[in-house]
C-alpha cells in the first residue's frame, strides 16, 4: 500500500526486494543474519587480533563490511541481502572487540575508560538516529544506507593513515616496527627526534 505513510516503499516495491508476499522466516533472517554472523565471529576474531595484529584485521573488517553494504544497497534478491547481513555481523566483532582495543592502545590509561564509554555511546546512537530518521524524515532507507556507505568509506580512508598498535608490536617483541610506529606518532604529534633507543 503505497499510500500508507509507514510503508518502506523500496522494500515492498516489485522492482526492488518485493517483500510483500515473501516468507516471514526469510524476512526475519534479514535482521537475524547479523546476529548469526556476530555470534560466529565472536568465537575466533578477537583471537586473530591477538595473533596477527589490530590494524590489518580492523581494516579488513571495515572493507568487507563496506562491500556487504554496497551489496545490500544494490541487491534485488533477499538471499543476497541475508548473506550480506551475515557478513556485516561477521565484521561486527572485528569492529567492536578489535576496534576498541586498537583505540585504547593509543591512549594513556587515564583516558581509556572515558574514551570507551564515549565510543559505546556513539555506537548506540545509531539506533536513535535510525529511529529518528524513519519517524521524522523519510521511510526511504536508501538515503540513510547511502550515508552509511560514505561514512564507512571515510573511516577506511582514515585507517590508512593510522599505524599498527605500538603496544601490540612491543608485546610481540617486534621492536624495530615498534620504533618506526612510535617515531611516526611522535612526528604526527609535533615531537621531533624522540629517543627510542630504550626500546
């Protein structure tokens, strides 16, 4: 019913996903796929971050998530959408567990709890923003999703400029790389020629 103001037109449109007569189980799997992916990845992704480093895994999760977002954006097939949400869920533990740890390893201990709190508040605001968007602005999810694609793309670009965690490198006895990363951070912070011989 296109006259219904609560209708998400591009989800029931026959030229899009056409969910009007779709099996309710499949429709439920669109959202459920995210949690399936998250549960699976929570088993092994955090351990991969401890073994192989923070940056590469965090970066990979964001790139994979971006590809899944684009697939959701373009897809006209419910199965592709479900699999894309499973992939977004698989990436979620990389974003959450690895991302928070990665951020905290760049911060002094006094700031870590506060920064983590603000990060979790910001992440939770996604739901508030989405509800506000659908309740007050538009029923067309494409615009909101398109903004999400641009946002993730900008985060990926920003990650290219951030080095591996020096704490991870030092803990794994990769001292030469630790010196290089700390020198990079020092230059970025306006400190010239720091003494890194103690590492």
